[in-house]
């Protein structure tokens, strides 16, 4: 019987093209039924047309259809993949630009900081609604969330505890890659003992134990070779190898410094460590690329195409959800890095925290593996963020302005830069700018 897979956020040009490529190439999921669901009709149509063109050209047995109805899309699903961004690029731009007026510039603004909080307020209610629908129309489904901030959205899914849900992140492709690890250590990929031990919070996690097959300490080798300042600092300070280190910067307010003056526009501005803030012009260009591609591929008289003609996306290598589904369906007994309820996997973080750790994946499900403690200084740093994430999800699901204020007051970058009056003013300005996307706050947003 074909596997039923639903993609919520089916108009995403970041996720849908690489997923379709992987489905077609999969020896386990090539004949799956894939349902694309999105609230943006135009983008959904573009992604469905792209998928159908590739399926037809490759002679694939994959079946794809689309719908604007979330509940319809979820009915009888075996797997659900969620990658949404309520408010889209306009809201993301506000998440960067409005805090910048108060002196807070964060280069991604999707995990923590004022932008991360606002993204959580917009997205978490949708994740909770997905979990409620899954519980009713697809109770045996696995739900995999790629929506940021991943820990908060995973907590929102866990608001319906009977639903099997967890978070994933494209960053975890790094510690899953022997090639990447070998490069850090200056050895050959076959020398690495895979998989390494991974632990932390999403976007502030690292490899806490790494060995070569002959028993050599890989972290010691990485420390000797490290040249990137943040990676070197983490290895020397905490004794672990960070991945997606650019996100680590946002978890440390003292690392966030501009390298050029802010002159009214924060997008595209240079920051320390060679970082440039995200720019929506670039993001819109990616979407336009796929719209132009589909228009050319589906024009009258257009010839056949192949998967080789499909551009490789910026995050494609990191999207491991296909391998996880394959491991469940085919009982491949693999290890993957996931975001799941801690329950002691990292003993010096709270049991209720959503942590990023290795997990065993097979036909019996997905079970996080005990990682052991983080270096206590880092655990103490991250425990503050665990508390912040709890307040973020509470504010998102209740629409309580006071809970949102508590989250802003807890956020370390906000604490470091703003006084109490500025914090309230920033919160209210962001709530006002996001009013159409925050119906749960209707009593507080004018």
C-alpha cells in the first residue's frame, strides 16, 4: 500500500523541490501519495506544477495533488512534514527591521531575540491546530516540524501529547556527515567513528563526543585545527564542536556587533564574524527563480526535463526527513539527530526541554538516545533559553500580552540592550505590526 505523506507549507520553494527530488529517487517512497497544502494558492500551484513536470519527465510513480484545506490534507496521512512561515517575508522583514530601530540587529531573527519570539507567536498556534487535526483524522501519523523556532513549535505540537511529533533542522546534516566531521579533524571520512554524540538546543547544539575509529579524540584534533573564531571559541571554552555556528552568535548577545553603521535598513548589513543579516530581496529572488522555472518548463511546446535540471537549494543537503521516513518504513535502524522532549537525554537540562540529540529510528519509532551531560557552564546558559521557550509557547497559545512581555523580559539580547520602557514599546510595536497574523492577541492588538 502506498505511503501517504502530507506537506503543510506545500508552497515552500525551500522544501518542496528537494523533497520531490528525494521522493522520486527513493527506493522506499517513490510510489507515495504526496499532498501539498498551503494557504498561498499561487505558490501552491507553482510547486504542484513543478512536481508534476518532474514526475512526468522522470516517469515516476509518485502521485501529487494539492489542497488549501489543512484538515483534508491531513486525513489518513502516515507522515506529515510542516514547514510554514505565517506572514511570509513581509513579517520576517518586520522581525529584523523593527527591533533594529531599538538597536537590536540579529542576522537571522528566527529562533530567539524579538524576531524569534514574534515568529513563535505567529507559527505556534498553527502547529497546535495541526496536532489537533492529526489526532482526529490521522492518529497514527508521525509529524515532523521544520518550522522555526524549532523547540517552541515542537512544544506547540506537544500540546496534543498523543500525537507522535518532533522537530527537525537542516543544520543537523553537519554532524551526520562523516565528510564534514573529517574536515574539522583533518582526517579522511572513513577514519571517523560514526555517529558522533550530539547535544544541545536547536541552533545552539554541538558535537560533545567525537572519536576516530582508532580511538583518537576527534574534538582534540578539531580544536588544534579550528580557525573560524566562533568554532574555536566554543571548542576552547566548552570543549565541544558547534555546527551552524552562525546561529550560535544569536544565543550570545556579546557576539552581536555591527561591522558597518546602521542607517535605517538592517537587512543585508554586515556583522562581526563575516555574517550578513538576512535580506528579503534575496529570499524573494529564490521564489522568483522557481516561478520562472515552472513557467518555462510548462510553457506550450516545452520539452522534457530531468532531476538534474532542478536547481540545488541552499538547504537541500540538510533535509533528512526522507531518510527518517525511509528508516521507519523499511526498518533501517539508523541514527538521526532530532528535536524531542529531553526526558533525561541531557541530564543537566530540564526534563521537559526540547533538546537536539541523536535518536534511534526504525519500524518501532523514534527514540532519543542518552547523550550525557553538557559542560555545565553551557548547560547553565541554555537553561535560561529553555525557560524563555516555555514562555514563548505559553504566550503564543494563550494570546496573553503579559506572557509575551514576560518572554521579552527574559530574552538575553533584549535584556542586554533595552530598558524596561523600551522593551514594552518594542513589544507593542511588533504586536501592532503583526496584528493580522495574531488573532489570539485581538484583545491587545489595536
